[in-house]
C-alpha cells in the first residue's frame, strides 16, 4: 500500500462497479507493457500468499465429498495476446509449498512455464499440468505454427506440449472457442457467443487469417497435420469449460450469472456498459457479450485430487456452456445398433471400445469406427435438441477437412432431416419478456450408435460429440426482467446451450 499505483488499484477494486473494471483493465495492460510496480513482484510476498492459499485448499479438501485442487493462473499477456494457462497440481500442500508459482513476470513464454513444471516434478516427485484458456483472444498465437520466439515447431516442443497440456478450455466467460463461422461456414451452430474483435486489451484488432489458430476445432485439425510432419501431435487435447470468473462463485447458469468480477455483478446497466474498450474507444466489447459459461465435467473413479487429476490427464472429460448435462462418448469397431438400448452405456462402452479422450488405430479390414453416444439433460434444465458428431481429418492430398453429422435428435417422430441430410432448426418455447421456457419440445435423453459413412482407414481423423439443448433464456433476458430494463436490439436474449466432449482420435497403421 506504500506504492501509489497499487493503492489506487486497491481503492478502485474496493469501490466495485466501473471502478473495479477500470482497475482490471489497467492491471492487464501493465503486465503486457512491463510497467507493473516492483512492489507487486516481491518473492517474499508471493511465497507468503502462496502458503496461505495452499493452507486454505488443505482446510477444505475433503476426499470423497469435496475436492479442493491446488492451482493458480499463469497470466501470459504478451502484447495483449492472451495465452493464459491454469496450472493444476495433483498434490497437496507438502509438495506445492516447495515452489513459488512461476508467473508471467518470470516469463511469458509457455515453453518456460513447461520447463518450470517439469522442474517441479523432478524436485518433488509430484505431478502437474497446465490448461490453456480458450484462444479467441490470442490473435492467432494459441495454435500457431511457430513457437513464442517465432521459430518453427519441433518434435520436442510437440511432445512437451502434448504431455503437459492434455486438456483445453473450449468455453468460458470471454466467449466460446469451439468453432467460428468463417472457418466452418457449413456449420449453422458455429457462431455461438463469439469474441472475435481483437486481443485481450484490444490493442490489436482481429484479422480473418488469425482465426484458424484460435479455435479448438481448427486446432485439432492442425494437430493432425503436425503429427504427420513431426511424428507427434502437439494439439491432441481434451475439452472442458470453465468460468474464468474472479468472484469465487461457480455461477455459469444463465439465471444466476454474476459476471467476470465485482465490476460486472448483476445491475440494471451492466449489459449496456463497455466491458473492454480499445484505447481510442473505437472498438468495444460490451457487457452483454459476457458469456455465462462454463463447467468442466470429469469422468473420475473417485472424488479425490488424484482421481480427478488422472481423468484430466487421460482426457476423459467434457465441457458445457453451463447446463449440468451428462454425456458419454465411446468409440470402437464392435458397437451394434442395439447397444443404444442399454441403460448402462458405460458398461458396453468400456468393454467394446475407448472413452472420450481415447485412441483408435488400424481399423480391421472392412470395418469403420462406430460411436456410442448418450446424453441426459440437466435435471432442472432444458430438454435436448440434438446430438452431433464432429469429424475432422486430413485427406489424401494433405488438406484438412471437417464435417458435422446429426446423429440423434428430439421429437424424432416428427422431426426429420431434409434431402441433404440436414436437420431443420428446433422450435423455441422461450417467453423472453418473462425469461421462461417450457420443455414441451426436445427429449430428456438421447442415445445412439453411429458409424462413420465416409471412413477411409488410411487417413488420420478425430471425432467428438456436440450436444445441444433447445433454446432457453440468456442471462440478458433474466437481467431485463429482474431490473425492468429494455435491452438494445443487438443484444441476444436466447441461447442454445451445449456440451463438447473430448475427441477420440483415429490413427492409421503406420
């Protein structure tokens, strides 16, 4: 508090509202510019705070009932280009306290973070991983074909990244990062909650050529190409969601959305104020563009640090944009249509195939991979509209391809695909004025076995499931009703919430 800048930031944060938002922007820009006051960089201060934090995690960790993972955010923001990672430890305080977290003040190069993480493992015998934030504010840096220093990727880089970053955050409060309509023009659901105006502090505006290196689906496709070139796929990641909120609240539900930080808590004006703005004010990200997202779902054997960490490491995870829907996804060569009638899809899935995050190799002669996918609605949420399987592959000429297949849908007796195989949009029951909807359309559960009709056993490919709900009120509709305000016409008032599973990869026989 003796430092004038730090005291000012403290006071702005304490004031809340627009003042807190201004402080957050100034802090982000100071990190990128290297002008953060030195008093904030004290190792003694960092160690003290870290030990207090790990003590809190130990106090509330209750194996089998409530798991408190130890972790922190490495906030690389080089030139405003967001490449944040969340570092997660498998271990407890005894090992975590042997280090002081490596921060962006030490280096903004992800490779230096990975070196530190390997050093932690060597020193303590523990285990640790990093989860990148979605890349839609990285301005093409997240899945770039060069490293932080602009050099071409190497096999060592690919092996290290794949090992230490097994999971990717595909959706969060700063937009959704699964797919973009510029990259996927034939996917009518690719335009969900886009943040594509620029980097994190809007000092560099978005160019179309950046997009392919930012979105998860494109990153997965690029990974196939790099695997052929390097022998290892650096972008072989599972997918989760997280909030990225700084409120200590798990509020990814549309009807209980508390925003990014204290400056964006529910109010009559938060939707219509600028959340971020370029220095000249010419480009803005408005408050209504905040996304009430997301959650990380983990198929773990126990509710413990070790089991949850191990599930993240093997990629048996999926992400949702808020609803707590249950999704299973298995791939193999022996599934039969009758397997979709089971009430225990996991029993068949594990016995005949591999789960989400797994690998299929060397298809048996005359067989194409089949996928058992099952989804169950959030118990207090909306019915399901459809289940899709997204396929990406590298064709015989080396070009990267993708296709989205509708494989199961609600109201199957009355809703049918058209001549091209495209399923029509689902109806909407949303009453925007009252922020309500009814589950009179869609289905509470969907399950099917789908076999790839376009399979070529000689080509690398990946498959993941995308599950969509029927339309429901967006958080902006709840705010409008709660505070009695009229939203501008450009503000979306409904949303089709969704889940994304980790992929299953197919690799031909070498």
